[in-house]
């Protein structure tokens, strides 16, 4: 097997959508170089998370301001060189702006989902659009469940463990989470009643000029004492669809709560090592869990 056929080229894009009087419309772009109609997408840059690639490419190719939603699917195909190209797609809401002609795209048109499926030039885009259409996007909202950033070892901290702060790497993770959570429109911030959980959201809090609501029921100790109360609190936060909430908690809370939630609503959870600084993107209808995507780190591997 040649080296070119073993090479994988990663890219990301999205289905840009908006509400109109006629219902949900999605955007297709025309690329003058290929004379085709397609979903906006582009190759990832070194050190860039795929979801960040998708957001950047949609802004660059459409001119619209965007808010990331749930991950759709990853499609793959062979390039002329023999390399395998993989493209990850997200549902992406247009929140403002207007189309601007750019070096990639000379036209953007809004279509109903059915018309877009008929219009696109490639089978892969039709598959993405059908996946997008399988969930009623106008009924869905997002909540972000964050495990706190790194805070050193408990055994080495002198004092009340509730006051253990982020270490140097944890502060770096918290800064990076500001951009990542911002892609999804995080605005209301909640943190378990532990300094390391609050500090994980402080950079985002400062960027948004929003306070952090402390959540006593979402600590590991509170969960161990009364798991029902922890679960009910998360359900209450999830039931409110505006604005997007980011909730920071601990490693012995997030996995069991998500497992209970997923079992209740019949959702399959993605594989997760539950690393510090990781994010679970919850797609919800009210407090009903529809899908979960896991981002293992605010840094690209």
C-alpha cells in the first residue's frame, strides 16, 4: 500500500441553518473553482480542534456569525492522490451577519432541506443533510457539561480540599475552554461548589462579564450523599433552553449522572476517559437527552 493511500486528510464543516417564515432553511455555497454546490467545509489547521475548524470555515466561507450545535456525522472519500479525506460535520445555527463573496465561494443560497438535498453536487453532502433532517433542529438546545481542569494531586495539597486551586496546566486548560465553550454560545455559567470548578470557568466568565452560579448539589460529596438531588438539579438546568449553559463539575459526578440520563432517554454515550478539562456537549429537547458528543480536551491532540 502506498504512503499516499495511507494518509488521512481531516476537514470539518457544517449545515448552516436558520428559521424563516417557511420553516428551517439551510445554506449551500457555490465554489467557483469546482462549479459545484456544497456544504461549507475546509481542512483543519495544525493545533486546531475539529469543531473549531468547522466554525472557522463556516465563518470564512459564508460571512455569517455562527453557534455550533450537535455533531452530525463524519464522511470519508478518496482524493485523487489516493489519500483518505475525512470530513466531520456539525449542525450550525446562523446568529447574524450576511454572505460575503470570498476566495472559495461566490454565491450562497438558502434552501428548504428537501431542496438542498436535491441541489447539492455530492452524495456525501446528501448523507449529511439527511442526518441533519433526522432531528428537529428548531426544537433542540445545547448544554455543556465540563469536568474541571487540572488541579494537581489531592495528596500534595495542604488545607481544605474544597479550596484546592487549578495548577499551571489547569489554568492553561481553563483559558482554552473559553474559546471552545464560546463556539457553542455558552452564556450562563454554573460550577460545583469547589474552587477548581469555579476557576475552570473564570476566564469565560471574565470574557462574557457574567457571574458564575455556584451549585452545592453538584460536588462529588453531595452526589454521594444524594444522587437524586444532583440529577434533578441538572435536569432543571437542562430544561431551560436559552441561553446555553455551561456546567462544571467533578469526575465522580459526570459519568454516573450521564449514564443515568442516557439510560432514561435511550441515548448511546460516546466512549470517554473523563479527562480533566473535557467537555460533554449535550443536545436536548427540554430535559430529554437527544445526543451526547464528547470533546476529550480543549487542545487538539
